[in-house]
């Protein structure tokens, strides 16, 4: 009989390297390692050889950057998603894509299970497993960090390093950085270690080398840079007049934004599992895109449509953060979002300077902004009669007057 096959989300770090061998030994299974290239850069170097040496029977390393940008990042930005007013969901939005591809590989390889190295305290375990539930309900999910046998065997990092050394697992045993990172096309996150103290100042000069995608705003160029983003259907299609694919847009904006130190966020957020956690994020390109998109909407989007869509932003962001990308409610909101974006087109000009993203102009052939109507001078169109405001105010004040007459000022 052939052995059971398990598809493992593999990063090549200490945890997933140990998990690969542990799964192989514990389940007497063939382990198929899967790594998604979603913009990690040189972190992918040598991964295939490393996975095979660690015991993988087969390795998939796939470039999913274009799909990530087009089918995940851009739809999310059309929705204006922002979690708890600050987080642009860089890690959250990547997990459903990785899990989706894992499920596809599992089906193609005849695997009976997928596995991941997410801890039992984080959000990623939920995101991976909710995606699997939505796309392949019969597929088993193995989460070693939630298995008591695994936790007893590896109570700390020292035990994992010792295990790796004994089995010849090629893992660098040098001192780890005092924080953990996760990088992709949209952002890089930093958490744990020294950052677990919310009083720790992550802007200090002695931690400048922690950052990867952006220069310290204090060290950014002394001269501002102007940049123009062209939109169609709520998506950026060109930068400074050059047409670009979604992937090229993200690469270009990351480079430009990083040079000016934009897009850094330091926050304490609420995890889905119930605890608060502190995270530091670099999202240079995403921050520029988010700002430009909002400005573009300001002159092209109907007020009531914007109000309706904006009312759904907290729910949409929560769905992405919590792992419900493939849930029917997210798909339903996305359909409304797509409809709202049909006329969001034109060009936005921004000014980048030492960590700041400033509006510097916006124009559109389908603008709803009419300076002749909005002007404080005489209205040549006579589309708005100021005298009409008297009745408008009187009608809106009626219920307030009635309430005041019954309850007095204290009842308001």
C-alpha cells in the first residue's frame, strides 16, 4: 500500500523544517512541501534543495505574485479595507491564496491532508483552515502546534534545534533576531520578542536595521517626489502615465514609497482568537495605493453609494482578517464593491515626503464634482438655489423641535 501523502506549507525556517521531518516520522507519510512565492524575495533561495534534504518527497515552489496582486490585493483595496483603522491586512490577505493552492496540490497529488506551522495562539491557523473548509471539506488539516505530543516534544526553541541537529536537518542554529517577520508583496510584519512590550519604541535609531521595505522617514530624501496614479474601475492601471499590471503596480509603488519612508504602522490589534497583540508593519506601496484610491473615489463616487460601501468596510476587513475570504458573505460584499467601482476612474497626484503621503491633485472625465455648483461665487448654472435650504433645514429640524418640546433640552 502507498503511504499517506501530506501537503505542508513550507517556509524553510526552523519550525516548518522540524515539522516536515516530524510529520514524516509520526505519520509514516510522504511529505510534499509547498512554498508560495508571494513576494518574499531572497528568502526563497535554496528552499527546494533544503526541503528535499529535510525529507520531502516532492517540492512545489510556485510564483503566485501576479495572482496575489490581481485577485486578492486589488479587490481588497477596491473595498477600502482597513482593519481597526490602521492595518492594511498584508498577512491576512495572503493566507487564503496559499491555502487555496495547497488544496489544489493535495487534490492533484492524491493527498489526504494538508499541514501548516501556524501556532495555536495566532490568526493564521484559522485562515488556513477556514479556506480548506470552504474549498475541500473532506481534506484533513494537521496543525502540529495544537497536538499535545508535538508541544511536549518541543517546549522551546532549544529542543527544536537539538532535534534538527540530530537528524541532519539543515537549519541555521545561530542566534535568532529578537522578533519574527513575515514578508510578501504587500507588506512585511514584525512581532514577538522585544516588540511584545508595547512601550518599546520601534522608531529608535538602534533598531533601524529591523526595517526592510522602507527607509527611516528621518533619513528619507529632503526633496519631495510627485507621483501620479491612474485608475479604472477602482484599480490602479498606470503610474506616471505608464500602463502597468497589478504586480508591476505593487513593485513600483513599494520601491517609490520605500525610498520616502511611507507606510509604517505600529499598533496593538485584536486577534480573532481573543488576545491582543502588537505588530509593526511596513506597507509602502499599499499605503500609497490606499490613499490614492480614496482620493479618486472622492470625486467619482456617489455619496449614498460611498456611504453604503463605507458602512461595510469594518465587516469586510474583519472577514479578511479572520480568514473568511471564501465565505459567501465576503463574496456578496465584493459584488457590491465591484458595482460601486464602475466609475472610479481618473488620475490622482500625490506628494511623498519623509513618511507622508499628501494629496496634490485629482481629475477625472467622469467627476461628480462641479466647481460651478460648489463655488462660493455666483452660480452660473443656477442648479442650486440657496433659498431652498430654508425648507430643507426646517424639515430636518422638525423631530428635534418636537423632542425638545416634550423632554426639554435635557432629553436631547
